[in-house]
C-alpha cells in the first residue's frame, strides 16, 4: 500500500500558545520496503508516526493510503481500517499484562472474528518465527525485554498488515537484542512485501533500511540513501 502525506501540518494548542510541530510536509513513501525516519529528539517523529497511523488527526493537510484519505474517515471507519491494514510496534511493547504471549499475539485476529482455534494456530507459528515457541504460556512480566518486543512484533504482523509503523522499536533493548529484533523485522518486511516505516535513533537500524528520511530543524524532510 502506498502511503502519502500532502501539505501535512500539526500544531498543539495550550492555554496561551500554539506549538507547531509539523509544518507543510509532503512525502510519498515507497510502496514496499523499509524506511527509517530519523531526526533529533523532540522534532516531531512520534507525532508524524501517530498521524500516519491515524492515531491522531492533522491540523491541516492529508494522509493517503493508496487513494483513500484516512483523515477524512469517520473515527469508527478509521479504527476498522487501522485494524485491517496497519500494524504498530512501539518502544515499550504495550502487551496486555494479564494475557499470555500466545493470547497477545492472537488478539488482532480474534477481535476481527477469526475463530480461537485458527487464531491460536497462526499465533503459535508467528511465535515460532520469533524464536519463542517455548514462551507461549508466559505472561509479559515473565519475559525479557527482547522477548516482549518479539511478541509485540508477532502481534503487529499476525494480520499481515500492508503498513507497519514502528516507533523506536529497539530503543529499549541492548545492542545484541536490538540486532536480533532488527533482523526479524526486516525479514518479515521482505516476506510480507509491505511498507515498514520505522522511527529510530539507532544508526545501525537506519542504515539497514532501503531509505532514510530525516526530519530537519525548521521543517522539511530530506531523503538520503542509507
Ligand atoms: N499531545 C501533545 N501536546 C502538546 N505538545 C506535544 C504533544 N505531543 C508532543 N508534543 C510536543 O511536540 C514536539 C514533538 O514531539 P515528538 O513528536 O514526540 O518528538 P520526537 O518523537 O521526534 O522526539 C515536542 O516538543 C513535544 O513536547
Ligand atoms: Mg518520539
């Protein structure tokens, strides 16, 4: 799926001032492959990712998935679209603490009406891909940081989303675990032939992507080959 932003702006309003974080950004993300978004802390990377995932709405401008303008959708339509087409991976895994690894991974399927039997079967094979077959029954609190993040990746990808948005997915991991998580993400990106958009501080991770886009101080995006 082709993700495009057009003249996108986002401002936050508080009592006495307006903070403009994103101003008039336009960009076409490639239909397949992995794109890194880099830029200094506070420049608006997470804000951009939230807009791309329709978790937040722009002040002005548009976000297109193919020809669909997602910011024009009603909120329930947008939520359904997101559940069907978009996978999210965050720095902190956001797994549900009272559910097992297997249940967490299966959830995107079970909530869309896939039978438990089928969903758990697919979830088990996703966990196997992540090297976590023997962790199915573990609760998130019983897993290491890297294991939790791999469960989160399995959950983000189980419904084969056309677009995956990741916000500092290796930011909380040691170097070696970050490498493993990075390899798994890129492997899955190639396998699913989808679009990965990954905000990262990790130079290594950025360099392994197909394209690097930097958010510049003062606004604008510059594109660089990794
Ligand atoms: N909900 C919000 N309300 C007001 N300001 C916000 C909000 N979210 C983010 N900001 C501000 O917007 C700027 C960009 O934040 P963010 O997108 O999180 O940056 P990054 O991810 O690049 O570090 C920061 O100055 C931050 O304080
Ligand atoms: Mg951020």
